[in-house]
C-alpha cells in the first residue's frame, strides 16, 4: 500500500539526519519527491551523498530554522504542490524541571511545539487548496506518554504535539488529508548532542552547564537504538494505513498497561447525572463523525 505515495511530494523538517533522514530514505525508496530542511551544511552534504550512492534523485534542500516563521512561509511559497508534511525537527534537552529558566522553556517549546505549529500554518492552506489529499505526520516521542524527572519541558512539548495532532486529525479528515502522531522510542541518532548546540539567544539556562563527557556517556544508550531507516519504514506503513497513532517500538506494553490501569483507578466510583452523560455521548458521536469526514461545529456538542 505504500506505493500510494509514489510520485507525491513530501516536505520533512530536519530531514538530513537522525529520524528525519530515516523517514526521508524510506520515502525516497518508495518513489516520493522530497524537500528536506537542514541547518548544517555538513549534514546536507552527507545526505546528498546517500542519494547519489543509491541512484536516487537528489531532494530539494532548503536551509531553515523551524522557529523562523517568515522563513517557513517562504519555503512553503516556493515548494509548489506538497502532499505530505512531516514535522520532525526537535531538540532533546534534559534537566530538573524545577530549576528551568524562561529561556529553557522558550527554546525547547519553541522548537518542539512551535516548529510543528509553524509547519502546519505554513503548509496546510496549500495542502487543502490543491484538493489531492495527503498526509501530515507530527513526530513526537514516547515522551508524549511517558514522563520522567529529567525531561519535564521536553515531555511537555511532546504531550502538546500529541494533543494537537489528535485534534487536527478530525479537522483534516473532510479534506482527505490523513494525520498521524508518530512516537519513536530509542533510535540510533545523535539527538543527545542538542544541549551542546544551544543558541546564544537562549543561553540563560537554569540547568547546569552541559558536560560533554556526561552527554557522551548518555549517548551510548542511543547506539543501542533502532535504525532510523526502520523507523522511517514503519512511519510510511502507518501512513499508508492512515493510522492516527504510529508506534515504532514494541517495548512499552508494561508502561501502557500501567497508564491505562492508573487512569481507570483514578475515576471516581459514583453515580453520574444523566445530563453529563448526555454531553459525553454527544462528544463521542461528534468525534466519530469527524473521523468519518464530517466538519464538526460547536452546535454538535450540545
């Protein structure tokens, strides 16, 4: 089924390394035309070599900071018809949440959530206008479900992407545009180096200065991760099935079982007024209708 995207154009942020490049390679092997954003020339050149070595057409490379709204708008204007949007670029920065500064919040949320917003605002009008359907993939993380003591802001950004994506799926169904939240687990990338690339504008961190040796030790865990190409292939397969949630790693059943049971246990055991039950039945019915392609308004909820 993945051949349904052959010949279609995809724009991928951060598409020249890590998970973004894994997705780009999977798309290229499926016959898609690619536009890839990048920040570092070395990464662009290395990605370009892979396409040459594999006898595949060179993508269109565009230099872009995903927090640059004007730059994003220009890329969208120059791109022509785009069918697949992959909002992938992000930063992985960790530290005790209670020590975080405004700069920590502004940087991490600005890239991980704001970058997704900028991609949507820039590209969705054109994707809806051409009327040929398509797909949006917002790359989050298992941190969209699993929190931890060292990743508060990162987790907040991924929870935000999750909520946005789940809602957007209802909005775009009437336009024939699928929407998927892709949550990868441990993947063989250099995401751990993000803290060493902190922009000067966000230098006032509440976290202790990044220790290169400590980060390198943390980075050894990533060497055990999944090949990014496999993540890309699983992403493409999920798109072909129009799955709202694409989970690429299978080792989280214990965590999901605990989340499910904890959530059920937290519900009060009490009689519920019929009026409240009625409103929730309307909400569920509206969501189902939206998933089937109906545009939903506020009057559908009361």
